[in-house]
C-alpha cells in the first residue's frame, strides 16, 4: 500500500494484545524457529511506529503509542504454585516486561472445561473487544493495532472504522510438526479479519523474507537481536523506511514514474528498467503495437524488420478463460501481507491466501502477474482461489 501524503500532525496509536495468541507466537519463535528467541515487546512497539509512519505518511517521531493493553486468562496463585516449572516466576518476569513498556494488563481467571477438567480462557475476547472500543471512544486513536487472529474480532474492526479509526491487524500463520513429546503447533490468522483491516500485516512473511534479513527494525522484533536506537534510524547512509510489499504497475506507461525501491527492499535492482516505445508498423489501419526495450548505458540495437502482415486482432489476454482441469486464467490486481486478490473477468475479485499457491513463493508475486487458479465459494459465499500458479505469457 502506497504511503499517504506527508502528515504533520501527531498520530495516536492504541495497541491491544490477545495475550494467549501473542504468547503462542513468541513461544514458537523461541522453541521451533531458527531465531531461537522470544518476541520483544519494546521491539514490536518500535516496529509499529516505523510501519505506521510509512503507511500514514508521517515520521516515526510523530507516531506515539498512547495506550496499550494485554488480555489473557491466568491461573490462580495457588494453582500456579502447584504447576510444574517456575510458572509464577515466568509470569511475573513477563509482567515486568509489560510494565516497563507501559502496557496495562487485564487478567481473567481460567475456567475448567468438561473434558479432562482442563483450564480454558473464557470471556477474554469479549473483554478485549469492549475495552478496545471504549478506549477508542475516549482517546480517539488515529490507528488501533490488534495483535489477534480470531475472526470474532471482525465486528470490533467494523465498529472502529465507524469511529473513523484505522485498524492494523498483525497476523501470523505458523505451523510446526511436533515430536514424540509435543503436539503439532499451529497458529493461523482469519483471512476475513485481515481483509476487513485497514492495514493487514502478515508478520511471518515479513520476518522470514530474505529481503529484510538485515533490517534492524525487523531483527529488533526479537529479544537481544536488536541494535541501538541510533543505528535503527539510519541504514547504509539513508533514512530508514519501513518494509513494504513490492508491486509493479499493470500499465507499462507508469513504469517510468514508479518510485525506486527503498534501501531495505532487496528487489532485483540490478535488472535493467523497462521503458516503452510505440512503433507504427506500415500495415494500414492496424492498431499500434507497444514494444518494450531495456534501458542501459549503451544505445540499444534497433533492428528494422520491415512490413508485417498481422492477423486479425484478438485479445491476447482473456481473464476467466477456462484452461485445463477446471483452472481459469486471472491477473493479480492486489497484494497485501500474505494474501491478495485476482481479477478473473467477473465483477467480484477472487481472494487467495499464500498457502493456496502452487509451486511459487508469495514474495515472488507482483501485481499484474498472470496466473491460473481453481475457483470456489467459501462458507460466507466469498469467491476464493486455490492452486494458484504463474502462467508464462
């Protein structure tokens, strides 16, 4: 998403943590991911300032976190003392971290379930939504950040939008095959929730992207992995810019005016830029044909091929055309963090998730790519694409 025009005013940010979700994500990175480190609350807040500044068209210094809340169910002191390990110690340790970052904690007692007499959270999501909406009414946030994954928060997002508040959702899709001692670890974010948000950000895609492997703000998301604040403000002699998705214009005429990639986006900057020239062939009333050539320091070689008898003009691209095995042709017209939309020749665009890709990496996709996909309807009657694969045009 392109940043807005420069905003000279303060951008007020409210952050709301689904604590159980955040804890599972942090534990995944500590136990199963190659980083072997927990998420840093302070590093996450710093990341949000830079990311929101990029999206809101302002500077990180004018993005202020004015309110932050953490919601989670908790064992009683007596039950935690009986539990295996130093449960009380680690809970108190994390409380200290939240306190140091100005995060207000909201804990509800865990309730026993019928099966196995296990403890389970109850009412935390309701408290989360009510508190977020009430605080937004009182504090008039410009941006509310939801660190949550459940589609049950969609009504909250819509209510916040009705107040004129932009909503950023931080999502993770994570899975790890368990060993003999552990069950499989899976964490998914509702794509309906991401679609409803103003600024959806799939954090696992960003963290694992090679483009941001040396990004100090992304590395600072993890405990003991960050760099000094002074170093974070400047990278390779250029002002820091928050990570953003790469896109390319569908219309070739806009390529010249496209902005250069940021210092931290490791795009194929060594590849020659593409410009267009229009050549009118001597074939009578036939339409003009646009040929692409590559810019370089040398003058490109031009070959005159003379007169060409063109066949009857037909559209080169037919969106929605059936190809094979129930697949149809489409063109990607929007990419967000971990998902996107495909124009398949009908009024409704087809939604696709990065897990729906076939033989390609989400980070390699660009707006304008021609793909083939299998279409279906979700339970909520949304047009969904699966088995998405690139077509060489």
